[in-house]
C-alpha cells in the first residue's frame, strides 16, 4: 500500500501502516522519494489502545512508584513559591487576635471604611453589569474592523498601574480636565467625591467582567440560537432565554472578580478621590492611613479583605465550578 506523504514523497508499506515506536510494531514501511532515493523506516505500529506516536516505556499511570517519585520532586520544587505566598497571609491572621478583631470592627473609622467600600463597589459592579454586557457580546459575536483595538482597550486597565489610572481619570474629569469645565458649568464636581471612588473602581475592575463574559458568550452553541431564530424568536428573546442562562456561570464569576478587584482598588482612588475618612476612604485607604495612626485598624481591615477575597475565590473554584460547569 502506498500513502502520499508530500509532493515528492510517498510511503509504501507491506502491511497497513501503524505508528507506535522505533522498537516495536507491525508492518514494514519505507518512504520512497521521487528522485529514486528511499529512507527505510523501522518497524512501526499503532497501540491497541489507540494511542499513537508514544514511545515504549514505563507508563506512569500503571506504575505508582514513578508517579509518587515524580510527585515528590515536583512538590519540593513548588514549595518555595507556595510558602512565600502562604506565610505572609498566615502571619496577618496570626498577628490579629480575635478579641482585637471584634473590638476594632466596631470602631467608627473601620465601620465607615467597610460601609463605604461595600456600597461603592456594589454600585461599580452593577454599572459594569449593565454596560459591560453589551461590550462582551459585541466582542464575542461580531467580527468588525478595529476589534483588536477594542479588545486591547479592555485589557489595558488590567496591566496599567493603578496610579496611572487615577491620573488619567483626573485629566479627564478633574477641574482642569477635558470634561471638567463642562461638568462644572452644570454644577457637577466629580474629583474627591464618592462618585470619583466609584469611577476609579469601575475603571480598574470592569475589564475582569468583560473578559469573563466574552468567554461565556463564545461558549454558547450557536445552533441553539439559530434554531430559535428559525422558529421566529426575536433577538432579545433568544438572548434572554438561551444565551444569558447558558452564560450565567461565566457572568457570575466575572462579577465576583470585578467586585473583589474593586474592593482592593487603591492607587486610582487615592489620586482621583482622595483619602477623606467617611467620604472617600475605602478599606485599602484606611489600611494605608492605619500604619500612621492606629496599626490595629490596618490589621483588622487587612483580615476583612483577606477573608472576603478567600471566600470569593473559594466560591469560584468550588461552588461555581462543581455545580455549574461540571455536567
């Protein structure tokens, strides 16, 4: 039997070609080249279990000793980074006594920072959901000129230093910014207000939702939507009844990541909104100020943010993944 390999080559086999390794197999094969030369191949064959191009050797899955040894080596190589990430977080928890934590939680400065952070981040997350969903659907479903530019624009706040985001917002909406005079003419002042806090959080956190929503919309089977369209369903009916429900896991994870990122926003907020207790001082800003005034406040808010972040990640990794992604 001859099998063409390229424009000038063909592979002739005494038996049907099967590929396994250089040492075992069934069927002698050779590659014949049109210029008369030929390259003999060693015996080759396909494995009975269907695997191809696999060398004969010890299968780690069938040899527990190999798997155990390799696991130990990889674990030892992973320990330095894992310990480096875990020890500082554990130190925060160890240094904060439960009695001190409860006592600090009821202090006015701590309560105000927690309340302000939760309220502003929820607003920023809601705005992201409303205006980020159309952007995600646009990127997921419609090829258009400039799409890569829009995609880059969405990614930019993720890698941009937060301080740069604060300066950019100030140059856009500050008193001397591009829109500053126009906003002042109608009596609106954005910098150093709660609105500025929300805008700073929205700027740095919204891309997390958009990127996750894009993946969710792209994963929806287009044939389901096309079948509904053939039955006369409108675009909004298809989106509401088919696309949106099937994308809920990705949308939910994106919203949670957006909320967590907004909770931790610091650089853009302190430049664009300032650090005024009770007005613009969020939890990260209160932690920063706590180093100079009361370190117990900084420790308490650090524990609060650590617990919230851990809960969000655990929910994403375990609850959402196990209950919504696994079929």
